[in-house]
C-alpha cells in the first residue's frame, strides 16, 4: 500500500541542516507545521514542535539531529499533530508516556533489587552498625517473604503478612515497617510506584514501652567495682569497664576510644561527632568533650602501658591494630551476673543511669547532668549556650562522681536514693 502524502509541506534537507551554524543565542529554523530545528550556541541541533493548546503556545522536544533524522522527526511530528487534533496536549502525553515506560521497567524490578539500591543511595551515610542491622533485617526477615515480588506488586496485604509473623518482636517489627515505608517513598520519588504498601500498616503492632536501664544502688557499688577489679577478665577489659563507669559515655565510645582524641595534660577526651561507619563516635553530629577526673586519668595511664603503640586506648587482646569489641565488656558483665556480684537485669548501659541518679540525688543541676550524658538539647540556641556555660559544672560533677565512687568502694556512708 502506498504511503499517504504528508499533511505538511516540509522544507528542510539534510544539506540545509548540516549547513546551519550556531549563533550567540539559540536559533530556530522552521521545517513546517510547527516543526523546527533549533541550533544551540554549542552547535547542537535539536528537533522541536511548537504548537498552541488552550490558548497558550508551548513546545515539545523530539530529539537531537542527526541521531534523529529528517524522516524520523517528521514521523514523530505527524504523531504529535494527531495527538493535538484529538484534544490532548502532546507535551503532557509525552510526560505520561515516559512515566508509563519507567513504571513498566519498575514492574519487572524485584523489591529486593530496589531495596538494595535504596540502601546504597539513601543509607550510605548511616553508621556501619545501622547499615548492618537494617540490611540484616532485610536479608533474614523481609527478602524471604517479599524480596522476589515485583516492586510495584507488593501490597499492604503482603506487609500485613510479614508483620503479623513478627508480633513477638514488636520493636523490630516497627523498625522494619518504617524502613519499608522509606523504601517505597524513595521509589515514589523516582516515579516507580504510586502506592506505598507500608503506610496502612502504621500502628498495626503496638510499640513496647521505652526500656529504662536500672541503675546500681550506692550499696551495690563496692561489690561491683571490686568484682570488676578481681574477676578473670583481661586487665584491659577491666580497666575499660572502670573507665566506662567514670566517664558516663556509651559502651561503643569506650571500646573505640582513640589516643588522638585524648589530651592528658588538658584532662579532656573529645569524641568526634557522628560520621560514616561504626567508629565509636557520637550518635549526634556534634562532638562531645569528656572532662576527665583524676581517677579517669590514672586509668588511662594504665591503659597506655597495655596498648603500647596502638591507636586504640583499649585495643583487642588478640590484635593491637584492632579495637576492643563490645562483646568483651558484655562477657565481663555476664561473669558478674553469673557470680551474683550485680543484679541479674543490670547491663553496661545502666552505668549511665547510675551516674545520672547519683548526680541528681546529690543536687547537681539537671542541665549539667544532661550535658554529661550528651543528651541533645532540643533548643539549638540554648544547646550552644549550655555547651559554653557548663564546662566548669561538668568538670566538677565528674570529679565529684569519681571521688564518690572511691568513697563507696572504700565503704563510706552512701547517699540514700529518694523513694520512687
């Protein structure tokens, strides 16, 4: 069958297009019927179609010449004119067609494939611990259930089925649901999906009440410290636990403490703000300075004799080039629980509760205690002011605390906690 004649009398030829030279500003050269070649200042030549729709002039790009030749450009032009004649905006249709094509590609992409893209692109700045934990949940709990499903075919019923099987671990279930919502939010931002199946599952499983780590009572301190000093754990681990007690930081901070961050002369340990990786730095972005008591300094001198040339204050007992692991401290606490030297429910994090309770009972200003614990001040301006103003208060409080621990270990009278 013979091809129908063009409805437009086109005028350009390859020779004419090739002869077009760039100017300081983009220069349109008409071909006919609103189709034109725009010569850019860079020398590139682009096919565009200019038309009127709803009383406004607009244009749509067809493609670059010579990748799109004259015949192909005119065929696209005829199709766009037909779209316009049917009452549809060609530019809008082109956008919709692009989204549809992207969605079709996404439909063939599995949830696991995109979830791993999300981890690489959106969780790259999380700590190594967070990355490992979250990806572990995906690999062990999520991918076996929905990982092989196409991204766009996962529905709320699939998330429901997944979460219902995790009711015995409500904290993890809520964390996983939150991650799934963030993954689908990112997919929506990339125009891959229009539906977030994790959103309807908000509140499906009640979050357990916040877990508070019980403190040691003043009457427990003597037995605790003596047990730490005499138990069969490695000397470096025992020193690390005493240092943890006196500095009131988190376990990870002590395990990965570096000599480069400690100034023995100034009696300070400045822990950098959060960066990428499980590196013992702070949970928040800002650094935290620990104003070391004289007792903490004595522990560091002992630690230096053990660590030698290691960059770590508390290196692994197996390899000086690696830091102590948190498991080393956990194992020491397991020993103490097994021997009855500490309560069965007492954990390393409870040392922070112990310090907080004792300091508050002593009448130390609550803001000073919060600064020692490195709790974030919600008011940014006030937080900066507090950091500048509480140095002396923090220094004095930590020295008082270390002195008080010494008295408790020596068997002096103790501060009685107020009744709850």
